């Protein structure tokens, strides 16, 4: 059986297609089962890239080689049974 994802975990979604220099790519930080997520921070190599109070997407336009790296997101997840800061697993871009 596969590993179980905690019900309040965050997931960082990146496009499955190959990315080329000059592309625009959107990284999306989502709560598992569409739980509400606010105050989302995006990180590249553990350094904060952007903080969004309401948004959950980071758009990288005119991709350059220096955009590549390991990204993850952190946000405030709230549901009817729990709330708190959660982090996604790191995803290579």
C-alpha cells in the first residue's frame, strides 16, 4: 500500500510537462481535499520567494535556468477539525 497523506497536508503542484527557458509556469499550493489555505509562502532551496495572503499560486514567467531548484510551500490550513501551519513536500522544478 502507498503512504498515507495526512488529511491536512499541503501539496505543491507543478506542471508535468517539460519546462523550457522563456516559459511561464504556475506553482499551486493546495490543501489536501481542497482544505482552505491562506498566508501561503513559497520557498526555493529553503529561501522564501513570495508570501501571499490570499492567493495560492506562484507564477514564474520567462523561466531561466536560475529558477530551477527544489520548491515547497507553507501555509495556514484550516478545516472543521484542525488548523495550523503546514508544509508541502519539496518538488523539483
